[in-house]
C-alpha cells in the first residue's frame, strides 16, 4: 500500500484536541530535557510528569481516535498492513529496563488495550 498519497479524515475537534495534547507533551519533554541537562531535574522528574499529566491515557486516546478513523476509511486488508507496520515499532520494556522491545502489537488502539 502506498501511504504517501492516501489521506485520512479526522473530525476537526478531535484533530485540535490531539494536536494540543501532543504540543503539551513535546514542549514539556523539551523543558524537562533542558532541566536534566542543567542538573535541575533527574529521571524521576520525567516519571512524575508522565504520571501527573496522565500521558499514557492521553496518548492511548490519540491512538484510538486515529484507529477509529482508519477502521472507518480503509479496507480490512489496508488496516492489517498498517497493524503489521506498527508491530515493527520499538517498545520499551525488553530484557533490560532501557531497551526497546516488541512486546505489544498494533498501533491504532484496535488490539484490545484500553485507552
């Protein structure tokens, strides 16, 4: 499937909400990185940010919104191909605490994981 010429429609309200969340995460993580580099924060600060700002749930919601749009607009075959591409992603939590792992599959929220 050629992904470069395909489009996906998402309701504007959902797109704006996702963009706002992603912007908060990018700016906040950049600021946390700067604080770590200057010695004003450590790894636990990032963990506190992820927990306090409900980052995992908010990212899972973003994945779900995109997954719903994919399901509604693409064929089952196209969606299966996209899931296979997502299975090739890097996932934290392998044998070492800091190594990527292929421990989860799918990338659009259709794999049965709650969001």
